[in-house]
C-alpha cells in the first residue's frame, strides 16, 4: 500500500472536497429565494455547497453547517467531531461555541513570545496544539509530507555538517589567499626611491655683491 492509499484510508472521502469547496455564494437553484446562501455541505453526496432549501433533497443524509469568522470558514466542534478526529487542532470560542477553522489563515507576522506554531503553515498557536485548521492537519499527517520531512531533516543535517566543514575550509582558503596577496604585494611593490638628480635642490643663502668703490 502506497502513501496515497494510506492517506485515503486515514481520511473520509468527503475531506478533500470540503477543503476545496467555496461557501457563502448564491445558490444557483434558488436564486429567487430568501437566504439562499450556500453554507451547508452534505457528507454523503459531496456535490458542492448547499443552501438551506437544498437540504430538502438530502433527507437522512449527514450534513454540516459552515459558519464564518473574520472572513474565514469555520465549523462547530460539536458538529464536526461526530465524523472526524480533530485532536491536535487549535479550537477557538466564537459566539459562545467552540469552532475549528477549515483552512489555514495567512499570518504576515509571527506572534511575539509565541513558542508553539502550526506544523504546516507556522501560524502561532496558543496552546500545545499541532495544527491551526482541518486543512493543515490533513496536509501535516499525510505520509508524503512526513517522508519529505524525514528526507529534508536527514539531508539538512548532512548539508549543515558539509556546509560547516566547507565553511571552515573556505575561510581557511580565504585567509591563505589574503596572506598570499599580502606577501605577493610586499614582494612586487617597488620600494620608494628618491631621484637625487630630479629632486629640488635647496637654494643657498644669497650673498650680496660687494659695493663698488668710487
């Protein structure tokens, strides 16, 4: 079994479509209806975002409601934990309810004094969680990423030892070259010589001519 097959078995089939789906758009089937915003998702059909009127065609199906916080999609913990293991994901309290974010959120600057970060996007985390969202856990626990990390760590240690030794050799070589340049310039620079012929002679003390006698 390859890494991709293991990842597919670890996660439910609706996980990838959920992460890629765009919510809070107008429903194409109920354009004339009030409150036809697509903020529902059927875990059994996986046929895109749904509005509240679309749920009439999904009776006895499993579905979750998507909510918004600061222009980002979230799901209540009480809903998603029925179908998915959300351990290791940072939770937040919004409107008196615990939620998790669906996808990562850009963070231009890391938080000050924060020592715990998301393993995928490096977003600052308050507690000892590993991921900031469902999407980051999906990516961070995949076999392909873990293999890449292992290879990167191994190659990184080799590169660091190589770069360290290479840096020492390079520094030594540079010092040797500087010494050679200095010794070479010392040998090849002609000494400053004074040309006595071309040098200006200091004028002597002028002597007044003797006065003529009358």
